[in-house]
C-alpha cells in the first residue's frame, strides 16, 4: 500500500531501504575479501595483488588512480602488488572501496539528483577531510578521504528507492530554509546519514567508517570514531562554503563546537585548507570519477 509523499515513509526503516537496494549496489566480492585479508597480519602485497587481479575492471580503475596526478609517482606502476608496496595496504583498501562504490552506484538510475554535482561534492569533501586529518596529525589519514567521499551516499539510496519523497525533500528544503537532513527527518522519519551508515554496516565496513558516515551531521552523537566524524562533519561544511562562495557565518550548518575543540583548528586554518584543496580536488576528480561525471 503506497503512502502520500507528504507523509513519513510509513513503516520503512533505513535498514529496510538498504536491504532493498544492496544487491543492486553490492560491492564486488573482491572488495570484501580485501577487507578480510587486511585483518590478517600475514597478508602480503603479493597476496592482495593476486586477489584484486581477478577483477580486471577493478584492477584497471585502481591502476588509473595510482598512476594519476593525485599521487604523482615519478614512474608508472604496472601491477596492483607494486601499488600496494608503494601506497600501503590501508590506502589500497580505501581505494578499492571508493572505486567499487562509485562503480556500483553508476549503474543505478537516478532522475532526482544531479549525479555529476553529487560526486564532485563528495570528492571535494573527501579531499578536505584528508587535509584536515593531516593538519591534525591523524595516522593513516587516507581513510578520511574515503569517509568524506562516501558521507552522503545515503542520498543515492533515498533518491533511488523513494524518488517522490526525495523530490519533496528538495522542494521543502528550498522553501523552508531548513537543512536537507532536517527536512528528511520530517518527511521520512530518518535522514540520509542514517541510511548511509546502514549501508556501510551492511557492506561490512570498519566501525570507524560506519560511524563517520552515520553521524557526520551530529558528531557529538558518535560513539566509535568521534575525531573521524568531526573531521568529516567539518569537511562537509567547508565543501558547501567552497561550492557556494560562503563564509563560515553564512546560513549553513554551523561547525559543531566539539569539532573545533577536538581538532584544535580555527577559521584561519580552514581557509588555508580550502586554498590547498583546489588543486588536489582537480587531480582527485580526474583520477577517481568516470568521465561521465566530470562535466
């Protein structure tokens, strides 16, 4: 029985939404296998290269990324095992997830969102999140690029499964001056961050990533990864500033006081990071996104 799009999605939960679409946007088995292998300290670069090499499409995408200006290595990298040796196992895991997620969702029809704008926003947020993490001396800061890249992925599921309500959210957001996640809670009973966190959970991602995606609009609610969540939260606000040419005092979600406190950053530092983000964003776009999303 259908419900009016002006009413909350009666009885539908984020878990049900994700379950209904997760087969269509499932990660390749190799992506899950890589995650399992990295839990084993005996895993070598050769082992990972052998497993990833079974997926020729993923291998091609990974080699395109590591040979891009985003990394800027002086000589060409020809094999995945060599890429693992140079960039490290943790970063390779992030790239496998990023490349797999973008590929999975590229096959999902979406008439509600401007997909090029969505992925450009996501890549920029990933770049800024990693730069923020580096400024805060966070170890393995590459994981923040992936968290920033995937922070809004719940929007894709909402738009695909509930397009009528997604359009209503867009309309009410424009008319009300509220933030989209606030309107989502009114219309759906949950927001895109909750859906994205559930997708990360069903994809068997690390709890740190689940938490950073789930709570990026409310970092004070994070239990597993407070600093990572604060960094993605800040990066998201800064991305909107960069997109709209706004200032921190403008009408956008304010940076959580907890984020300022935990990172020790100030507005001057965020402006410096935005200046630094521009060139890296261009390089990341060319490296990571399919050409159809670039323009």
